[in-house]
């Protein structure tokens, strides 16, 4: 006799799409998972290392010395009369945090493929936790910048920090949102078009040279190139931090507002596209 048992589903779990919402409410409800991912990411970074956190201090100093030799000594690029170590470190700290977050978020689907295929949880937990966990490394590198900065102050170098330095939390938030938004876009596209995985690291490297990291914005004398650089949302962020830290550079509320608007648009698009693509991720990866 055929069985007449009928299975009824009481709950159906499915990711939100851009139509239903951005999934931020569910992300907030599972915020304890974000903390667990943060602890995991920080712990993994120190496994099987001899110097441990020491690498976080060595890395920016090594980059600083290379920039001094290549761009300061050989190329002779000016630094707005700011000591070269201070000038380069201010850009290195912010850019390395941005590029590391951007690269890590863009690899979200590939890095967590095994986990995503076994258990359901809000997928935004992974990229958000990456951006927050990278703050630990950034804080140590920022300490390196502060120490070098104070050494030059004690030596009598005239640096002029000002009230615009209070915008630093806003600048950091813009960096996080920009890295998260653009990283989510690239991560979503990579699931279908693998060429992005090969091209994107090159793009990030080239992007650094389109940002006033190793040269001041004032060094770009061409009006056309100057305007093009202002279309880069990272330009206003870097220049605002430099202007607040030592009173040199170019600050513009209009440029900063453009950077904020561009960042929020990319963040919205990134989250919406990520939520849409995550439904088909396991089938395409």
C-alpha cells in the first residue's frame, strides 16, 4: 500500500534579494557571528609566525624606506616640504588598510566556499567581519606612524596638525564602506567571470599610483589630470588626512562630499548585487 505521508515545510530559508531588502536586519540579529569571525581572522594571522605582531610594524617601515629610495631619492618627487618618512607613512597606513580590505572582501565567495556549502548564515557576516578584523593590523600600523610623527616633532620639525584631523573617524568609515562596497561587487562578478580574479589585483596596484600616496596632489600640475584624480574617491580621503595631520595638502569639502556620495552608492550596489548572487553561488563557483 502506498504511503500517504505528506511532508510539510514550516520554514523556508532563502537569502534576501535587492527587492526584499539589503539583509542588514538579519546581519544585526546575527552580530555575534561577526564577532566570532573577527576572532577567527585575527587568530589565524598569528599562527606559525615567529615575530607575530612585529610584522605589522615592519611592513609599513619597509615600504617607507623603499618609497624614500625610489620616489624620494631616485625620482626626486617632492613631499610638500614634509619629512619623507612622515609623508609616506601617512599614505601607506591608509592605503594598505584599504587595499587589504578590498582584496579580502573581493575573495569572500572563494575563501568561504566550503563553509557556505555546509551551513546557512547571513553571507554578509564574512565580508563585514574581514573589514573589522583588519582594523587590528591598521591600529598597529597607525601607531608606527604616530611614533615616527612624534620623533620629528621632538626634533623640532614644524608640523601643523589642525582641527580637520577630527574627521579621521569619518575618513576611516569611508575607507571601510568603499572597500566593502567595491569588494562585494567584484566578489559577485567573480563567481561568473573568473577573469576578474586575475585582473583585480593588478587594478588595485595601479589604483595606488592614481592616488596621492607617493606624491602630493599639488605635484599634479595638469588641470585635466588634476580633475581626473579628484574622481578617485580615495583622493579626497588621503588628502584630508594629510591636511589634518600636518597642515599640507589640499582640502575641499566638495571633494570629500563627492567621495562620500560615491562610496555610499558603491556600497548600496555592492550589497544588493551580493545578496542577489549569493543564491546561485554554490552552483557557479
